[in-house]
């Protein structure tokens, strides 16, 4: 099965905030502050609901019969429609399953709302098998849920503490999307590895198959020569 494991980074949709709250004379940064303030006044936490956000970037891991590869939607300078269009083309190119950690709460509804907002064909709409990895592992509504980092460490992986929503917004304002891309890539790598661990638990793959997948990914990440990925492999194999 051809699998795409994704991680998205979201930022406040300041254009929507401007229209919703009549904030025509404010900067993007100030509009975002107003959106967060109104969200807290509604009794919510500091994270904006996904329907008030736009997509900054999409990164992932693609596993097909040809091997494993990194996925970065449309490159660094793409607009949101470019990111969504690239995701659509990638999925239409033969992806059968899309996996995301906490997908039903974050990534999947975020993408659904953005395809709706942009008036575009939804790449996730009935075309592929969607897997929310956290829900798949947890099963049911009882008990607390670990973060991706905690689940990865539980599986003997380095994990990734990740960027906060504020960190991502600051990176956006500073035009420093590389740090966000790298963070999303590490999240996707950890999600893929936790997915493999869960496939072992479900009896869908053998330990030997998991080891082969591990080696395939390690070799690929080292070959990228990207420092954050090489450092991840070094931390992984040294555990």
C-alpha cells in the first residue's frame, strides 16, 4: 500500500480574521492577537480552532513500492493554494492511505476547511483511507492521550519536542519557514515510525519487516545530508 504520512503547520488566517471582526486597519500580527484574545474570551485555550487557521506548510514521508522519500508540498515559497494543489496531485499520483498523528482533531479538519475555503477539490474526500494514528492507538474516549513526542519516546525513538503555535507564527512573520519545515519533517518521521510500531501490535507486519523499514529509513535520512535528519538518526541508533 502506498502511504503518505503528513504533518501540517498552521497559522492564524488573518484575512478571515479581518473579515470576521472588521479589522481592516490592523497589521497581520495585531489581527492574530485579536483572534487569540477573542478565542480566550470564549473560554478556550491559547490554540485557535483549526477553522480559523490557514496552512503554512505540509511535510511528510511517502512510502511506496519504490522506496521511502520526504514530501514537502510545493516548496518554501508557495501560497496556500499551491500547497493544497500539490497535495492533491501527490495523492492522485497513487497514494492509498494518508496518516497523521491526531489527524481527526487537527490535520484532516484543517485541510478540509482550507479546501472548502479555497473552492478546491478536496484531496481527502472519499479518495483515500485516512488514519488518525493517535486515535488508532488509543481506541475509545477514555484516558489521557500522549503527545507525538511522548508516544515516540515510548516506542524507543528520539521523538521531537516540536514548535509551539507561537513559534510557528513568529517564524512566519520572520520569513523563516525552514525551521517550520524541519519541525514538520521530524514530526512526520516520528509518526511513520510510531505507525510501524502500531502495525506490529496489530499483527500487520513482522518484526523483520519493521527492522527492514527502519534500515531503509535510516539510510535514506542519512543520504539527505540534512543536519536535523542526520542528527535524528544518530540519536535514534545510539539509544
